[in-house]
């Protein structure tokens, strides 16, 4: 019976070892640890005569309980194959204990068979333990391999997640770089277009200057001789009045002289217009070399508003317009080229007064021509002055807004404009003064020009 106690200690120790290895049921581990001590005490008590039978019953009960625990606990499933080795011996140990309770004549006969069966049970137990150990070793190896594979898989998943994050971040960076490069390419294209346009305009300016100079000399002759011919025609008419001729002949000759005079007037008019065009071309192509000087911008704006208005009034006595001028008192002296800025202001103001006059002459009822001019100082780290000229004329069609600052482009009828005023003004403000000239317009309602100049 001492062998049963030893076997019970081995079983309890192996169960506890399995739980420790699987890191499960710490409470049961502690209970099994105490059970080993209890069984050791029972092992000692098996030699005490009065309680020997009770101790044997307790050991048998504990063996059955250990079998129950192994087969009832899922955590101890790997240990069940080892229990197959112990079960025959446990059954025989219990049978042997039962035989001691039989009559003595039966006990001897049964004990012989039990001892023989016990020998076979021990052989079975050893063989099964060897097989079970090999199986458990293989199972532990396989489990360890699977754990390592699972660990490697988990590491691979974590690495994959990290790589996906890195790829996403890199992709985002590449997309941002792509957008930046696209913007840079678009900016370069725009700059290239501007350079090409500037080169064309420079070439056009040189060509314009050359053509203007070549035209100006013969044009001067045309204008001068047309004026001389006008004077000669007038003298001829006076002489004809003094001559003794028939009334019919005199009338006929005076009529011819008047026709000549009218033709000379037209030649002189168009010659002067051509001269103004040539001068505008020369102004457009001329590069300013003057020095900037402090100018009272408010005073200049007010002066040129009145100059433009009275200039149109001199041509059309019936013209009247409401002029609304607001000048920012915060604006003091601004470094400018006075003649150039004055020319630009005059061009823009002349266009504004022309626009409202044309709209008035179109016969729109209850229309009141209005020009609004204002100046203001803006300080956003760098100081700028703004001059705004707004008219309530016919506006500019959307189709031609992009062409409004191009040389020789005009919305005025033939003979009314050269198409150089706004182009010249744009160059004076942007290139000569480092500012900006912008135009806003709505067809049929208004046109507004905004001049922005650095202080």
C-alpha cells in the first residue's frame, strides 16, 4: 500500500507540473502543493496499525479523485495519456485492498491473481509511461513550434502593420511632393508664358519705337503742308472775291476752293490723330529713367479728376456728371514719377468720363453719370496706397476683359481711341512703380480700376 501512496505523490506532482508549465489555475497549483504534504503524511501513517485501514481508504479515494480531476479539467488534457498508464495499477491496488476484507480462504486465492495482475500492471505502467513521455515530448515540441510560429506570425503582422503605416506616410509625402512639383511646374509655365509675353512686348516696343520714328517725319510734313494749304486756300478765296469775274464763275471757283479747304481740314485732322497715335506709341515704348520724388498723391488725384472732367466738358458743353471724391488724409507723400503717374491717372479718368458720357448719350431714362474716386492707405506689414476709379457706364464685356491692357486694343469706335492708354498705364504702374493695376467690371453696370502703389 506504500506503493499507492508513492504513486499518488507522483501523480499529484505531475499534475501540478503540467499546470505550472501551462501557467493555469494557480489556486489548484497551491492546493496540489499542499496535497503532496498531506499524502506524505499519509505515507508515514500507513505503518500505524490502528488507522492503517482508514489511511488506505483515503489514499484510494485520492487516487480516484486524481483520475476524476485529470479527465474533468480541459487544462489537464495533455496529461490524460499518462493516466492510462496508472489506471490499471490503481484499479488493482483498490482490488487488493478489497481482498483484505474477504474471508481468509478467498483472500489467498484472489491475492495470487491480483499479485500476478499487479506485475503486468507495473509492466504496462512503465511501457505506457515511456510511450506517453515520448508523445508528450513530441506534443511539447509541436506546441513550442506552433507557439514560435504564432509568435513569428504575430511579429510579421506587427511588422506588416508598421510597414503599412510607413508606406501610407511615405505615400502621403510623395503625393504632397507631387502636388508641390505640379504647382512648381504650373508656376514655371506661367513664368515662362510671362517671360515670352514680356519678350514679345519688348520686341513690339522696339518695333513700335522704330516704326513711330520712321512715321513721325513724313507725318510732320503732311501736317505742316496741310496747314499751309489751308492758309493758301483761304488766301485764294480772298483773292477770288476781289477779282472781276462773272457771278457764276466766281461761285464755281469759290466752291472749288471750299472743297479744297475741307479736304485739307480732313487731312489735317487725321494727320494730327495719326500724330497722337505715334506719340502714344513712343510713350509706350519709352523706358522711364527719371528719379522718383515725394508727391502729395491726394492733391494729384484731385487735380487730375478736375482736369479730365473739364477736358471732356470743353469738347461737349452738355456733358455733366456727379463726381464723388474721397481722399484718405492718412496718405502723405508717396515716392512717384509724377509725369508718368499723372499720365496713367489721366488715361483711366478719361476712359471713365468717356464711358458715362456714352451711356448718357444712349438715351437711358433717369440715368445719372457718376464717377467715384477714392484713395486709402493700407498697412499690412508693408504700406500700400490704393487709388480706385469707378464709373457707372456700360461696363466691359467678359469676352474682352483679358485683352483690356494689351497694346492697340480698344473698345471705343474707330477714330475715338488709339488702344495705347491702358497699356501704357499698366506698364507705368507695374513696371515703373512696382505696383498693381486691376480692373473689375460688369457689363451694363459699372467698371472699376484699382491702382495699388507701394509707399
